[in-house]
C-alpha cells in the first residue's frame, strides 16, 4: 500500500531480499525517489539500472572564489520548467538548488520509460572531476585525458511510464544532501538558493498533484492602474482639502452633540 518509496543514500549494501522487494515494487508500477551520491554510487546503481539511469564516476565541480569547488549549483532545464510549476518558479526567479558533492547522471531510459531532465550542472565552467577528492587542501583541474568533460550533466531526472492504467513516476538525483536540514537552512553570501522548491516539485509530481495543495492562481489580466492628469487633480483636491475639512466638521458636530448631553 506504499504510494511513494524513498531510497536515500544507502550507507550499506542492500541484501538480495531487499533488492528483490524493490524490484517487485518497481515492476508493479510504484512511485519512487532515489537519492544517490558518489559515496553510495555502487549501492544505488544496481537498483536504478533497470530504469536506464546510472550515477557516473566522479564529482561535479565548478571552481569559485566564494564557495568550495564541489558545491554544485544545479539549474532547472527548459523541459523541467515546462513540466512542473515549482521548477518553473525556480527558473523565473533565477534560483538554484545547492548540491554539495554530487554525482553526474547518465540517462538512457529503459523501454517504456520517458525521461525528462529536471536539473543539470552549469553549462560553463563545470565538469566531472575524477581525480581530486579533497577540495579543501587540493585544487581541482580539468583533465580531459582521464575522461573529465566540461559540459552540463543531468543531476535530477524524472522517469515515467504507463503501468496498469496509471502513470508510474520515478525520480533519480545525483545528490542526497540537497534535501538535508543542513542545505535547507544554509545561508550563503550572494546565493539565491531554493532547495525547498525541488522538494515541492518532486512530491507534487510523485503524488499525482495531490500534495502540497495547489494554491496557485491564474495571472490576472488586469494588474495595472492608470489615471489621467485631470482625474489626479480632482483626487488631489479631495484628499488635501475636502476630506480633512469634512473630518473636522464631523468632529465638531460630534463634540457639540456630546457637550449638549
């Protein structure tokens, strides 16, 4: 009776019985979100292999004078923004999702699945670092000779397919820390991060738009007001003279009436 199964950064290898149960859950059309990272790559990949998605070797990096090199700023794609209103809001506000120590994803959806890349790494200046692991004491340098590529990599992928008359939905992310309390509460200088939007986007989609409750409204057609110079002159006289004099007259009449009693 589970509607959404969450597999988040497993620290130990799953038993064969656990893997079989998850596979049966996927086969019968269960919705799921899988949160991986470089440390859990070997434990997550066997689970998502039948979906056609894999966590690739390396850590996504982008050198910065303000932040640590492995702090990835993921941005929504055009396809992601078009498919989900919370991602669209993320894109319109030019916000990012912070993902420290994230894995690049490769996407070759299995038969029957449709894949939409929701978020990617930056299109300029970022790459999949395969050599450096200590980003505090060492400097990451792009080395194409070992397979490092300076290109945008998927970091969040949404998969869907029709199963037994309904749409199965599965999300795979290359990082698990984006949903942690630490990242949700982090305040970084000159960074417009909105990780909470990705939480809303994920569970709104996985719950078939049931939660959170959609409180959005259509953009109003009339959202401006204009006034001619002549009308403003009338309002100016009313606000500056008529209204104050009227309030003063009312106050005097009220005072005289009360004094008479």
